[in-house]
C-alpha cells in the first residue's frame, strides 16, 4: 500500500494515453475449491524443500515463460495470458460520480444471477479528489465528508461487461486493503489512525483507523459503522477463518504485530468481541533485520494474548502488545486465508529488507497454532517489497509489488509451493500493483494499478505452469 510514512504516491502526473484491451483467451481451467487448499496440500505432501530462494533469483524457474511486451504499454504477461481493462480514473460511474484515484485492496464476490462484484478500496486522504460529492459518510474535515472509501463494480460473470459501478462507502481515510467474509461482505480497513488535530491538518471531526463492512450486493452508499472492537491501528488487510469465525489482521508498521479478532457472535462483527496479538515463545522479533532470528522451514508454536483499550486514542496498541510479549512483524500487508492455513506478507522484513512471507496454521482446538517463515527474499529479482497477495488456481501465491524507489519496476510475482519465485507480470506504469483477487470460477485475476486508477482482469492457461 502507500508508504507507511504517508509520503506521496509515485504516480505519473501526465495523463496516460488510451489503453487498448488485450484479446481475451477462452481456454480455461476450473478454479480449485478453496484457493489455499492446493497450496496447503502440496506443502503437506512434502514438496517443501529449499523454500529460501537462492541468490540465483528467478532465472532457474521455468514458470509460464518469459514476459511478452504489451502492445498497449501497460502490463506485460507471459504468452497465452491477456488482460482486459475494466475501470479507469475519471470514468463516469452509474451514480453520477467518476472513478476515484488510488485504487488499492479489492475483493471479488458471486452475486448470483450471472453477476459478480468487485469491492474496491480507494486510499484517499483529505484534500484528494473524491470523484464527485459524497452524500453521506463516516467522518468529516471542516464539515466536508472526507474522500476515502470504496466503489463497487458489478460485472457480467461470463463476459465481464461492466454493468454498473458506484461508490459504496464514504467518509473514511486511506482505505488500504481488507478481506472477504463468508456472508459476502468486504472488510475495508483504514490505514490511518488519525483524528482531530493530528495528521492531515485541523478539522477532523472524529478519530479514524477502523474497519468497516461493505456488502457486495450494496446498491449505493452504505451506512458507515466503525467496527471499533476490531481495534484502532494502522490497518492493512484482514482474512476470515471460516471454521472458527475468527478474523486475522495485519498492521503496516515497521514495529507492527499480527492481530486476531474473536467475535462474540459468529457472523455479527458489530456485536463486538476480543482482540488479541500473536506471541511466539522464544522469538520476540520475526523481522530478521539484525540477525537471522527466525529460521526458514522451522515451525514455531504461536499463542495469543488479549489486548485492552483497543480504541487506542494514542495509537499505541502495537506498543502495548509488544510490551506484553507479542512478536514484532515488519509492515504486515497482504493476508490470504485458504482452507487450513493463511499467508501473511511482510513488505520490508528479512535480512535484505526486501520482504518475507509467513505461513500460519491455526490449531482450531485440535493442536497448537503454528507459524513458519515460508519465504524471505534475497534479491530484488525474486521479490521486492510485496504487498497484497492471493492464491492462484494452481495453488501458487501471486504477490503484488510496491517498490520504494524513485523509479519503480513493479511486478506480479509468483511463488511456488516449494518456495521458488518467478515473474508473472510487469506493470509499466510508475505506480504500485494492488488488490489481486480471483473470480469465483478461477478464470480471472483482478488487479489494480494504484494511481492513476486502473482495474484490469487477467486470464490465461493457469494450469500450464512449466515445472
């Protein structure tokens, strides 16, 4: 997501030339039920050697073949893959507004009746354009509703024709990533624990830094309800464990922790619950910055501690959690739940500071929770500041890059179940990739270019990975 320091997005200031839609492929593979199942099954089968990718980088991984230059000059993909442009900054929406900028985290939902919906975050801050007036929202600054929130894009499930798109949440700040629920809502998270008299100037009416819930079948602006029991911190992403009803959440801070929320009532997050932080006995720091404290391929037992005063008016929740023994995580960003395990992306962790991916397996009452360092990048060619992540139909991780250089070269990186990194896509725009998620049938990978907003759908022969 955008830098934790709130530095400006490195986007192009000049308008982009028109983007042409690449041809659509028709030979597809049915999506695996429960995307993480394939990944977990391969790990369990013993295909887990050499998870730390060597300094040789991606060269030894055949993958889907070399990336082919995009004639439209936007997104390079392997031969056989193509993309379709769905939505762009400034495009007219069906509610009379225009598509806002800074498209970030995103979820995909089956609406039935041949329709699917994308719920898309916009990481806007006070002073950014909102794409038109917002009729109602959560928070204001100097009496004006602040511009952050979400938009929904309703698509024909077969043709991907955009049937309608419209704003669904307003009045929030820096909606970064989030997560889907089994009851077809999107948990959109504010990456901005700010409030009156704090960052973005005077005039904010109330504190921000919360999680909100947006139904996939919303037809317009929803009533904004801050899920305060889920904590006030620099929220990034969330994922839901369908067996236990618990929600896991990441925090985009160098000294962040991993959180878990236990609802009082299953499927009713506004009813409140308990917020906890992860402890790894014998390991206080997963970041490996000063020394390789967390070993690759080693399983560590994890437990959880309850947190109090989770509304954290001083933005000190993580500090109090660490004081109670919670393990430090460097800039937790993307998180994805499969069937029996979840994957967490740490943007700046590792000895090289290029990123890590953790695999967490909940015990669910049948054994202890475990966590392992699944992947740690050793070179920029393998993985350079990963952000959102998801699992592809063949069980590979797909990770969006968000590099921190004056000139960026952001990729979609694939990671195999045995820990080999490869290039899947390359964005030629000077901005980050975000919001990767698959359609319910597994044909399409949806992803955003952050600024100027571009939302695309990628398709191709997911089952033709060259091992």
